[in-house]
């Protein structure tokens, strides 16, 4: 194993929350205001970070909310849905082995850090992560900024020796272009992007039990 720093996305990478939370939350929020989601809602939001998604929903569905009001309601909806979330296969064993081999790890997620910590504490893996980074606004994963900050905070100097683990194509492409070692995780919500992910990832896995440790 040559990667001594590991940066993990949470939703769809560590947890099975893309369907439960990130497809369910916008619909649950819209239902609170009597709005009916459009057929392409999930596909549209999948290409956006949290901030852009919020602006889109407020504008497109004429929600009587400003940014702060939207975030308050969405936090409530998300917190309820996250109670149903579980780890993806092989996550716990992978993190334990990485720790045993001296790797340092963090979470870089679009989801609020406090929510990530709550979920991963409930699931028993918070202890493995040195810190959490919120990939929003100027720190969106459309930019290499959150990955570079994570690398430096983990004590690394070279992206090539740091693994970024993602299920979303746009974030994976950013990490790939910045020179990180890229581990892609298959998820049902990004199935259409699997061919593109496979092309750019150093490893593209059906789940964490398939990680090739000799290559990582």
C-alpha cells in the first residue's frame, strides 16, 4: 500500500445514503410545502453541489424560503432520513486495515460535518477519521481546493500518494485531474456514470471488499 493519506466521500462511498437521503430528502422537503417534484429532479440535482441544489429548488419550485430557512428545513429532513442509513459492504474492515497500516484518514463531504459525524458515530467508524471537511461554496468538489486542503492536513505533500474515494463523477474527475490516486465506488444512483468512472479511476470497485491493496 503506497497511499498513506485517504480522503473519503461519505454518501454513496462509505454509506448507502444516496437513495435513502439524497434522493429522498428533496422530495420530502418539497412535500412539506405541497410541491410535486418533476420527473428529472434526481438527475438534475446529482450534477450539483448542496448550495447550487438549494438555489435550484428554491427558484424552480417557488419555495417560501431564503437560503438560511431552506438549510434549517433541509437539516431536519436529512437528520430523520439518516437514521435509516447503513455502511456499504466492507467499509469497516477496510478502515480498520488502513489504520493498522498507518494511514491517516478524513471525510470530505457535501453533507454538513456535524451530520457526517453523527451518522458515522452511530455506525461506529467516526474514530477512524482525523477531521471532516464540508465541500461547499468555494470548497466545492468542482474545485481541487477541498482535496488539497485535506491532503495537507493529513500530512501529505503529493496527490499521487493520497487516495481520494468517490462515487460521483464530477468529484472524481476533479480529483483525477489534480493527480490524486482515485478509488471509485459503484453506486446505484451513479450507474449511468460507471463507464466514465471506470476510465478515470485507478480502481473502480463494486464495493470495498474488492479493494486491491497491492495497488492502493
